């Protein structure tokens, strides 16, 4: 198959990780894959793997932006000269572009819903869902049906997957500079929906029992200045460290005693899967698709969102119990291997592609 993956950018984040894993995996399975975006810091990965990138100026969130009109025209002009079987957009903006190309060039598209969409008039006017919709969790699928009345048979749940081979189990802390205290970490964009303020308040409580504990916050976003002020207000500056988004998080994960994701809303949680694959115990909130990964008490701990005291108690439970920690490490990695492997994601996505193309061929023959 000849496949075009479309996304807004290739900067650090869950959607970018998904696109990169998907592009590389599909190429290794013998498909011709190209990625369309405005570029970003992880473009180097595509170059290293020999995957062609098409630049489009997609620096906009407006569905009626002139940039979208220009991008549609430019990509349509490029694809007229290409033999493309399928488009696979990842974002609202790229779905609109894919719909235009489908209508102009008769190239079908499938889209991935990476999270929960707000019900807006524009979705009713320009639905742009494609032939099929991949939902990254059952929670996302149910949201699509409830908000947008999408038929059940038009949505396919395909969980995000991570490459088990990429991760190595490490039992000892390696190279991170610390004061030998317990290390807690979060990898996420700094936005309100991710719940960082509750983790900081939980950290204040954790320090009462683990005064040498340290919290590493990896990511960038509009909440950073607020979070820095909150750290000072809570007087925990010596124990909290902010790190800009990094391309390789292996040095962080290999050092962590516990990974935390206190989201208020979450489609699934790619960072949780990476942490579990690394052999890091996870504490997260019981929202969205997270309970589809974590079985409370078996392979991690779940707490209610916005409850920083419960969050602090759960983190302390992991830190103070080597047996519980080892249980979560073993069961967490098994969960990823059995349910969230990259090979499983690639196989199910590939089968859906063929299903769409077979339907298109059958329709054309009629």
C-alpha cells in the first residue's frame, strides 16, 4: 500500500510518537509511507529511517484559516502526481485537508481520534471523519458515539502500542544526578487537563514521609509559569525539577521509582505505556481510557482526579513497598506485551486499511 500520514507537527508529544511508530512499522512491513506536517524536532527520526516528509504550513488551529485552504491546494497538487491508496490524518486540521483531497482525487481516508473532542457547530458543518475512525480506547469510542452520533460499526478501537524491544529492564538507578532520594516523574505537555497542580500539592505531602524525594516534570506548555509559581508557593523548589521536552526519555524512565499521570481527561496515555514497558510502577487517575490500561492494585494504582491527598498516599504506597513495586513492574510489562504492543497496533491498523480499500474496490466495481 501507498499511505500518507498527516499531522500538524512533529514536535514531542503523544500524537507525534504514534505517527513515528506507525510510519516506521508500516515501512518495515513493506508499505510505502510518507508523512505530511509542518515539521518539528522529531523530523530527524523520519530522515534517519528513510521516510519521505512533505512540508505543509499547518501552524493554525482555525478550521477556516487561509493556511488550510493553501495547504489543501498544495497537497492536492502534489498528490495528483502520486499513486496514493490511502490518507491517514491524525488531527482536526488534517482531517479537513484529507476530506478535500478525498473529494477531489477520490483517495479514501481513515482518521485516528487521539482523545475527546468538544461538541462544536463546526464538527456538524464539517464532520470530516473519513471512511473509518480509529479510537485509541473504548472511552474515546463511546465519546464519539455520544457526542457526534457516529455509527458503532464505523469506529474501530485500536490501542496505541509501544515497541517492547526498545525498552530494557533496569533494576538500578543509572546516571541522573540526584541526592539519592526517591525519584518521581511525569512526561506530559504542561496543560491544565494534565493535572500537574495536583501532583505538586501531592509532592508537598510526600515530602513529609520522604524528605529526599524528587519530582522531575518533563514537558513544555502554557502552564509552566503558573506551575513554577506554585512550586515556590509550596516551598518545594529544592525537590522539583522542570525539564524541557526531550527526544529520548530513556535516561529519565530508567531512573524512576514511580511514574505519575494525574490527568483530568485522557484518551489512553502513551506515556503510561512507555513507563510500564520500561518497568516503572505507575500511579494515575481513574479517567478516560486509563482504566483500560491499569487494573487498580494489579499493575498500578488508580486514584480519583483532583484528589491530591489520595494521589500522595498512592505514590507513598509504591515508594515504601518493594514488594508492591516489583508486582507492578512485572504485571505492567506483561500488560504492554499482551495488550499494547506495537506489533498488535500495526497489525490491526494494517487490516483496517485493507478493509477500507476492499470496500472501495467493491464499490467501484458495482
